[in-house]
């Protein structure tokens, strides 16, 4: 089982999509770091994943809430989707501007 997980992680790492914005313009896009952050989560590097892409911890619950919302129309889920969406966008923009400054 561990061998399979190791193979999948190494396969994912070798086949990551390049950032076209960074490639053509030399500037990172707001999504830069998301793929590597997810990979770090799979490897158990939680602090490194947050350091690389802080919005990862709001995007994951948002993803699952959107799936749940698709099958359930509870108003509390709609409220949580809105809260996590706003938090995700705010974290993505703050992280992007910090990257631009440095």
C-alpha cells in the first residue's frame, strides 16, 4: 500500500501543470502554488502546504460543501458556502499581493 501511495505521489509531482502566466510574463498568478500545496497535504506537510498556499484550508471545505449543497438545499450550507467563498477569495488575493510585493 505504501508503495502505491509513493508511486502516485511521485507520478503527480512529475505531471503538474505549468503556470502559463509565470512562463510567458514572469509573474505568478493567484493560483500559483495550489497544485504543490495539495501535494504537500498528501505528503502530510500541513504547515508547508499553508505556507505555500494559505487558501488551501478554506478551499478544501468549500469544495466538499459545494458537493453537499448540490444534493441538499439546506440554508445553513448555503451560508457556509458563502463564508468559505469569501474567506478563500480574501486569502487568495492577500497571498497574491504579498507575492507581488516580495
